[in-house]
C-alpha cells in the first residue's frame, strides 16, 4: 500500500530533486505518503523502545540472580510471618474428609470443590454409604466439582480399598506410623499423589509433610529456594528438607497467601512485597 502512494509522487525533471504535485490526487497521495511514513517511524521507535526495556528487565534479573546468594528459607519464613502473622498448626481434621476433599479439589477452584464436598456430605449418611453407592450416583452428587465421573470412580475405589485393608473406612491407624510409612500407605491408594498424601499428613495426622501447589511452586522458584528446572514432585522433598518441621504448616499457608495476593503468576506486585529486598527475581 505504501508503494502505491509513492508511485503517485512523480519526480521533478528539473533536477532540483523535488516531487511534481500537479493535481489534487497527487497532493492527496503525497500527504498520505507523509502520514504513513510518520506512523511507521513512530511504530519502529516504539518497538525499539520496548525491546530495550525488555532487554533491560532480563539483564536486571540475570544480574540479580548472579549476585544474590541462595536465600535462607528461615529468612523467608520470618519475613512472611511478619507480614501475615503466625499460624497455629492444629492437625485436627478427619483424615478421610481431607483425603476426599483433596481429591475433589483437583483441577477446580476451592469454591467448586467446597460445594461438591458439602453436597457429598449432605447426600450420604456415612463414607460406607458412599463406597457402596453406584459411581453414577456419586458423580451426580459431586457434579459442581468438575470431572465428576473420574472423581466419583476414584473416590469409590479409594474408600473401598481403605475399607478392605483397614476393616473400616478410617485412617486413624496411620497416626501411630512414621511419616514415611503413612505417606507410603496413602500413595498406594488409587489416584493419590504427593500433594494429596501431604494434605492428609499435614492437616489430619500431625506429620510435617509439605503439600506443594502451583502457588508455592512458583514463589519458591522466584525466590531461588529451588532451581527453576525442578519438577513439582521434586520440589516437595527439596523444600521440605529445608524447613524446620514445626514451621511446615505455617510456610504452606503463608506461601499460598503470598502467591495469591502478591507474587501472582502474572504481574507480581514486587513493589508491595516484603521479600523484595532478598528476592533475586524482584522487578524493583
Ligand atoms: S519480589 Fe516479586 S518475584 Fe520476588 S517474591 Fe516478591 S513478588 Fe515475587
């Protein structure tokens, strides 16, 4: 399009290097041509400026990562406690409730899984009744939690297996086991991974296992507490071995709160972050 306008501006044959604008159409073309040139120049300047800003930001981050020592996790725990206050660890929730609630929370929001869990508890008199109900019926009851067919089948299998192995639907026997033994038992249940097992251990059985969700995973990587390339499964053990057992619960709660409010996936609010002075990924 730009070339079309240029073609209408005939060069002057007088040798002075001017353009001959000898008709209204040619004058209009010349003006459009000038306007287009100006727009293109502005665009080019904007693109160059953006590229410079991006290069500066990544250079800034690289320099910070190079000069910052790996952060001591105790420092993070202390600063987050200053910001959000101490959290008391009271592992008094029923283990089966936590197990089923965590299965329901997979791939959905807290609000949806909360509704599905409340519906499940209201519709059945006991976990034994859930275990003996048809999968279709359970799926209908937990529909608001999403993936209801898959979750219903999983919940039924888990409850059946616990009933078969424990003689009743209860995980109380795990309280007297070591954390490793209890974790091994839970992770043998169908569809139960590290995060689900850790939730049961931490919230119900009084064992300091750290559930790592997407918020904790993201914030820990930005802080340099774990390498940016480690998997979420590996992050669980790498973080847990750094945290004093009595602080695992508080660390879990604080990191999730911090990830939701401040160190958000997009546009982290570094200017408001209590950790910015020691964070290698800080943008300020
Ligand atoms: S300084 Fe920024 S990147 Fe670092 S933890 Fe705080 S919000 Fe996240």
